[in-house]
């Protein structure tokens, strides 16, 4: 598979992804089962193309592609598409797939149109180890769990607003009840929190073993532990203090925004994660 073929593959993938998101948006605005079904099958094609490219990239590099920000964004988008397809078939919660794929499309577009930094990839090769690989992979999977969680929180806020304004339309009927949305959001954060904690433990262990010195006040390290603390507060407020409702949903949304800032900008401001840029 040549570089030109890979470029065309990405162009086709991003176009199909855009059409799929637009069709889900049409279904969101006005219930349209045909648009929903077509969007699902287009998304399935996107997933197949993503998987083919991921397999080819792994074959070419001889490693799992998560060691640079460029690679990590692609893997993160692939995980979101995989989870959204599973949700569409297993949970059937309306609008969830749409919001998840808005996030996924944004990251897929960033990956497609961002320049590839060859020197960065070379640095990643020199620093590669199984411990580092596991650390990054678990972190990205925890981000995916948090992404799904925030989608349920956004739907909670939307449903809450519709109920508050007494708008008894199709959107209100199609979004599941508030208690289920809140429970789903909480469960996903319960899954994501220990994964992120484990990832940070492995990352610190790798750094202590591999690097000649450890910069504990590094932006990326401080930001990551801050994110862990925020999600810990979320779990404590829900499980310990019994916080429910819109306030809990807004806290989850704020936590995810902080996570995005740390994910996209933390590495660029970091002297420790100099290869992950």
C-alpha cells in the first residue's frame, strides 16, 4: 500500500465520517430512521477503513501505534468509533452515537490534516518499551470511557432542560430517562478512573526506571494527576455525598474539558513528554 493510497484512504474515510455525522444530526433534529440506518452503515465502513489503516501502520512500524500524539489521536478516534457502534447495537440510547461521533470526528480531522513529524516518531522508537506502551494504551482507553461518560452527561443536561421547559416533543421521548443517563455516566467514570490511575502509576514507574531524572512539576504530570483528582472528586460527590442531578452532570462536563486541555496541550508544554507531541 503506497503513501498515495494511504492518503486517499484517509480522504475517503474523513468524507464518509462527515456524511455519517451529518446523517446522525438529521436524525437528531427530526427523527429519521432511514438517515439513522445509513449513518450506522457509513460509520461501520469508516471503522473498517480505520482498522485496515491501523493494521497496516502496525505492520509497517512493527509496534502498536500509540507512542506519539499523532498516533494516539488516531487510536483514540478508532476506539470511539468502535464503542459507538457497540452502543448503537447493544444499548440503543438515542443521540448517544451522534454526540460520541462528533468528538470522534473532531479528533479524526485533527489527525488527518495535521502534519506528521518524522523526528518525533524516530524519538518514539528510541524510547519504546512494553511498559510505556501499556501506560499510553490504558490512558487512551480511560479517555474513551470518560468521553462516553460526558456524552451521557450532555444528554442529561439536554433532557433536564427539555423537562424544565415542558417541551414534550420527540427529543424528550427519544432520550432515555434522567436516572439511566446519570447511572451510565457514573459507571463509565468508575471504569475510567482506575484505568487512568493505573496508567499514571505505570508511567511514573517507566520514567523512574528509564529517564536520568524525574521532573515532578512537569506540566503533563501535574495536569494528569489534577485530572485524576477531579474525577476522584466526581466519584466522591456521587458515591460519598449523594450528589445527583444537573450539578453532577456539569461537574463531569467540566472534568472532561480539563482532560481535553491536558491531552492536546499538556504534551506540547511538557519537557518530560517531549516525544509525545
